[in-house]
């Protein structure tokens, strides 16, 4: 890890200052359909070593993803650029909040080197919110995509971006870099934004996805929400309609899991049968691809899903020809 990355990992680090004032809440016991085994495979250890050697952050670790054992055993890791410290404090997220450090100018090269070494066919690049930067980190995203195209030209690139709120021109910079998939999660229904995602604006995020399609229709767009936060079925269906109005191609729906007692409580655990119902409803609304299950996350099975997404578009184009 470079000195810049070390400073970034320690400077101003604070775990969710806004949420620290909430009384601790007991974390509900997970039902049997959500429990996963602790990671220990050879592939997991090899992936971890490559990540460490290149001084990288991953959302798999920072956000405490339950699928890390499965994904890393297959050498699939979601790279988290720009330091791993967020300028916001969303009540659902386990990424540290605080004052971020300087961007690492070598990070794009290091990310590309790690992806090439892992031999990935598809990679997901994400970041925390960087409201401290004039462009929200858009130029850094573009630099990472460029480095990946040069070092791993056969790898398709999916990005999961922040909302670039009040950062004029930022989206255009990222779209011009031509990622294969542009993902930005709405996370929850509009009614719950003030308590779940207080630093964001629902309709701004929706418009962001819409603008990607306006600027480059060839880029796949993707978005996801968590359930189990207190939303109603009707609200979830309305979010689906909103996404389709914005031209979103791929929808993911997963169960919210409370990372610590200081985070937003789990209102309930949604059953696998309910997820199946949501998937059926979403497919009927015209999404090219839908992934809905308790353990679904934005980048879960992203490599296989990209192939399915591309095939679905080709089939749709052939049918309308």
C-alpha cells in the first residue's frame, strides 16, 4: 500500500458520526436462507493477496458483503477506488465516514494491474461519495476505465458510481470514457430517503440514470434497491416504474442486512417467495434483466449477468428487426 493510500485509510477516519447518536439496536437473527459460510478457500486467499499487493480497497470488505467468500473464491472482486472513506453517512452503509485523503495518482494503474493478474472477463469499479472533490471523482473514474482498456482490453467494465450531486459536467466525463455498464443504485423508495440516504435526492439519482441513456444509448444502465427497510410492496413497484421510465436495463433487489447496532434496523426479512414475485413483476415491466434474491447485491454474479444482459439486448433487437 502506498503512502498516499495509507494516509487515505487513516486521515480523518470516523465511523458514521451521524449514526453514532442513534441508540444501539439489537441486530435481528438472520433466517436460514441468508446465512453463508465463512470464507476460507484457496481462491479467496489468492484474491485477497492480489488486492493487498496492489494496495487496493474493495467494497466486498468495506461494506461487509455476505457474498465475499463465494465471489473471491472465483477471483471476482469489486474494486473500490478513491480511498474507502465516504463524505456522507447513509444509515444503511458500513463504509467509513470522515475526511478523505488525496487521490492516489497510481491507483488507475494498480487497479488495471490487479484485474489483469486476476484474469477477469468482467470487473466492477465503485467508489464512496467524494463530495469534497470538484467533480465528485468523475475524472478518476475515467482514468481507471482508460487504464483498464489499455492493460486488460478483453475485460468488460462495469462502474457503480455515486450520484455526483451538484457536480456539473461530472456525468459527461464518465460517460465519455464508455464503460460497458453504468450502475447507480437508488437504494430504497423515496419515502425512506431522509432516514436511509439523507445526503442524496431520489429524483436526482433517477435523472442521472436517464441522462446516461440520453448521452450514450449503447451503455447498459443498471440500478438496485434493498428491501426490508420498511418499504411497502406498492412503493417497490413504483420504483420499478420510475426506473423503466428512465430506461434502466437491469434491476437488482436484495435483502438489507444491518451491519452494526448503530445502523438502520431491519424492518423484516423478505422471504424468497416474495423475491420471486418481485422478479416476475419486474420482468413484466420490461427490464432486460432482473436479479432478485435475499443475497443479491449490485455486483453479485456481475460477470455472468453481463453476458445475459448482452444476450437479452441482442434477442430484443433481433425480435424487433
